[in-house]
């Protein structure tokens, strides 16, 4: 759609941050052309806002971009979307695909506010009328292979909860999909999960004995009662994560959790009463990485903290919620081997969010685990552990009894061999994600006491080999030193390597300092990097194929192709009921354009 940007006077001071239809862009100029770049970072959809001469930066995770091309400098194969700019009669125009105006229907009637209890890290209990709903219940025991505890402790146990009418799990990281906690619930309780990866979460829940599981397709609302609806949305980033939108009659909750923001939601969700969002980074990067100086690490930590607060501020500006709950960061490292990271790592607190949003007309629910807010009378039930003036999340925990009690959660068994590692990584041979890694050596050192297995996993455009050696053939590589029993748990149970990274269990290095997103996609969801997974989700594509099926079984390139033709279908409630022919017709595509679109998607789905 031909979109007016503004007068040519804008070209006098480039690059320039501008807003078009509430979306952030960067207007820039190369030697030969004027270009409009989307300012939305492809990582977790924060805004690229630091426009320096030699690079542009996203403040959240320091992804950098080339001002001339929009291509990422430190994350190959990723880039900002760009739109050529035309000048007509002194006015700048860009051809920006029209957004779908698909709104989730609101309920009518009186707005009744819920009671919200922060049970743990990201675990919130929502009580509304006669219903009790629970999100991401990590409540008892540590997570992330025993390295995290919920902190401050809530002193709430599963047995203390009221009757639960539904449990919602956003993704499978163990601080959200917590098996030790889940095993304590009645196995007939309805559980709702996003429909990821051939119903992987549903399969894992069935193994735990649960019988009433619903996998929610992205953007398709599920009616829990005549007054309650839940809708799951994909995060819109490169990672498997989800966002929940809950409607309690005329009161709405957008639970972004730690997924990052999906900007397409702005055109789908119009009214938000309560925004629930992560308030501080929770990654082992850069603390556990050795290629950086301590000063560089500290500077980056402060920038990431500020970037998180900047994102929260931006979301409040565009979503205009009445209330905001900072959560999903109430965790702490407590083991002696991790103490050094607690001592050097600054973290935001909910009070940081209060201070950031001081100028906005929004009520920040500054509560800690174990505390509640009752919306009906806007009152708080406190534990007495107020931390308006201190940050308990930077506390060094010295509790020998706690450490001894939780030792059983840290894996101990180890009988992994080099052949196990070799078979594991070579099983990713020729998959789409392996090809995205390109030409790269990944050094993995597995340590169990005095026993060390030293492996070099070599990627060469989809071809993979694993050698038991301590030398690498190239200068471009990443090094990981990991505890053997934890690697064994990951490999034998097909878990995400995010757990070992977020748990501060690994020691990292890389040279040069380039973020290979393909490798991290593989480590994030290794099951997706196997040919068997790709074959299991392949479908025949024609003009009769459901748009939802194409999106679900496609990849990031599929989404880009659809958007290129003006179909912003990811997260659209209508896509489940439309086939390609109908959807293209509704959005004004000719038969020839429809055939071209289908042809491009077919090529993408078969080229690997």
C-alpha cells in the first residue's frame, strides 16, 4: 500500500526515527537511494533506537545493524525489513503492506476486576468471579537443573491453592513448564498450551499423566465459558515462545511474560486492562562469557537493563494499559558455584518499572511472590517484605539448609560417551537450521570430575561431523565448557540447551564475537533441527490449503513471503477458516498474484 511518510524536508537530518501508523521506522539514505527500515528488532521485537554512524543498535540484547543495508552485523542471516522510498511532488512515499484489521471481539457488560496473586517467578493466580486460573506454575523446588530458586520465596505451596479451573503454560523452559510442580496437581485439571512443534508440549504433559490438554493455535480464541476466553499468540520473534490474551468478561489481561512483543497484536487487540511483563533480563550472557572484559560485561548488563525498561515504556505508550504487573524475574542463583555471578550482576526490580513509568497514567502492581492485588477494591495483601528502597533480587543467599535440600535436583548421573555426542549432533545433518548455521566450528568440552570429553562439531552448510579432538580447523568458532551430567540430561531427554545457558552452568567463549543465530536456534529447540521433524510437518500446498496450516508448517521465510504479498496472517483469528484462494481474494490479490505467492511458498518449503 502506498504510504505517505512526509515532506522531503525530512531528508535534511538522516537517519531519523519516525512513526507510521503507530509502528517504528528508520528513514535513511545510502549513496544511491532513500530507504525506510522497520525499526523492529527480529530478536524479541524491541525497537532499534541507538542510531550511531557505523551501526544501529537494539538496546535489549545489543543486536547491531548496518545502516546501509539493514543487515545485522553481529547476527548473520538476520536483517531489518526495508522499503524503497519514492519522491513525488516533494513528498516521500513507501510501499508498506497494509495491515489486517482483525480485532478480537470484546465481551459486553460491566467491567469486573480480578484478584491477582503472584505465586512465584512467572506463576500468577487469577481469580475472577467463581474461576481460578493459574499461569506458568513453577511453585515448588528449584528450576533450570537446580540452579534457580523462586525469590523472594512466596511460602505458597500447591496444596495451598484454591480449586484450579485451568492451567496455562507459555513454553517449555523449566521455570514455566516445571515438572516437579506439575506432578503435584490433579491430572484431570484442564491445561492449555500453545500448539508448538507437532503438539510437543501436549505430548510432554501426557507423559506426566495429564488427560485434559488443549493445544491452542496462534490467534484462535478458545472459549472457556460464556464470559471467559483465552487466545495464544506466537511471540513473533525467532524463538519458540507465546503470549496469552485472557478476557474475563469485559476485563482483559495481556500476559507477554518473557516472550518479547509481537507488533502485529496492535491491530488485533485494542483494549488492555492489565499488562503482565518481564522486568529484567534473565540470561547467562554476558556473565558466563570469557571473551569480554569485566568492565564490558558490566556496561552491557546496564544497557540491557535499561533496554528492558525502555521496551516496557514503549509498550505502555502503544497499548495504554490501566495496570501493569512486572513479573517473570523473581528468581535467584543460590548455589556456591554461582555466587560470583550474583555479586557482579545488576538487575532491575519492579521498583525500576515504577520509576520508569512515573509520568504515565498507569498503575504498577508492585508486588512480590506471596502478595496479591484485589482489583475490586484496589487493595493489596502484603507479606511485609517490601523492597521499594532495596533490590532483594541482588541478594547473595547463604542458606546451607536450602542448598542441601535442593542438591537432589542437580543431575549427578553420567555415562555419556563421545559416540553419544557424535550421534546426537550428526542427527541434525542436512536440516534447514543446520544449513542456516553455515560454515562453523563449535567446540564442546564436557567435564565430569577429572573426566573430559572434548569434541569439535563441524558445520558446513548442512553437513555435520563430530571429531574427538582438541583442535579446530577454522578461526570462527564458539567454545562451551559444560558439566557432563547436565549435558547428558539434555541429550537423553531431548531438552533445550537454553536451560544450561540460563542456569549459568556453562563457560563460553567465541572468536570472533559474532552471534550465529542458526546455531542458537538449533540449541534452543534441537528437535526442530532434525530432518525427521521437517518431514513430519510437511504438507501439500495449493490454493485450497488453510492459511493457518501453511503458517504452522512453514518457517520464518514463509511468514516473510506472505507479508511481502500483503498477507499479515500470523496471529490472525481469521486464518484458521480461510484457504489461500479466499485469503488472497479478500486482500485484493489477482489470480496470477495468488499463483505466484503459492509458488514462492512451495519453493521455500522444498529447497531444503
